[in-house]
């Protein structure tokens, strides 16, 4: 009897992880030496996906802190935490993230060339958009998800309106998402949430208050699961 073996790509694994876990913790300007402990603290609270954003001011330093953070988290938590890169604006940044171990990229804008390049590297891709036309163009360019940014300005009602004609496109909410509105965005049609300082609290991380970070993560997880999601 012949058995069919299905090979699941890294890109497919990343998409599945984001869809299942819904929350992406955003590390922005977190100290390199604290990134692994911070990621482990969030993991203990139920977070399974983390995005490390590129600091465009570090271009001359080849984005050392972003690349090194991705590398360290990927190596320390391989198979547990799905790690990606955020604020990706160039092909060079895609390649740097890929070589460091990133499994997905997130962009503030839509760039078809970057979407294709990252996809060819077997990375999941989440460009940013705002209007219905921008969302549709991003998805047609090959995006796995389309990030509505800034989500807080759009609001949950806007998500619900977009989900009518564009219900086939997986939308995520990023920018201003917190404990008070996280469920609202999911109920309005978002399949994922990108949460920065409200979750990956820089002050707590800087002071190594990791137990408190874990507790915040638990609160978010419990919050989005109250409706059985």
C-alpha cells in the first residue's frame, strides 16, 4: 500500500502558527542581550509568535540588533517560537532576516518585489495596507496575510466592513491593539493581532521583570480565548 507523504513548507508552517495562535508579539528596540529571556517569558504566558522589527536608523550597522536578536531567539527556541522580522522595507532586509532564521516578514507598506522575493525564500509575507484597493493589491501580489495599519485608527467597525467584500483575504490588526480591543478586532474579522509595547513592555524587559511579562501574556491569551477562539 502506497502512502502519500505531504511536505509542509516553512512558509506553510509559519502561516499555520500565526492563524492558530493569533497574537504576534512585536519586539521593537529591545536590547539584544534581553531578547531571548523576554521571548521565553512571553512563551511561558502562551505567546508562540514574535516579530523583531528592523530599526532603520541602524542601516549603516547592517541592522545588527535586529539580525542578532532574530538569530538568538531562533537558535534558543527553535521549534517553539516562530520568529519573524518586521518593518521590512528592502530586499537586503529580507535576506538578512532570512539568513538570521526568520520565518516570516511583516511590512508597513506593500511592495510586490519584496513580497515575491520573500515568498521565493519560503517565508510567509504580511504587507501593510489600509484601503480596500490596497488590501486587494497586496493579496494579489502574493501576500499570505494583509496587515491593516494603523488598526486603532481604522477600528473594529472598519475591519467588519472590509471583511464583507474582502472576506477571502486574511487580515491582521496592527497598531494600537491592546487588551481592551483585541477581541473586538478578532470578532470583526481579523485572523491575527500584532501587539507591541502593550504586550512586550520595554520597561519590564529592561528591568528583567519577566514574571510580570509572562502574566501580561497570559492575560492576552485568556482575553482572546474567552469567546472560544
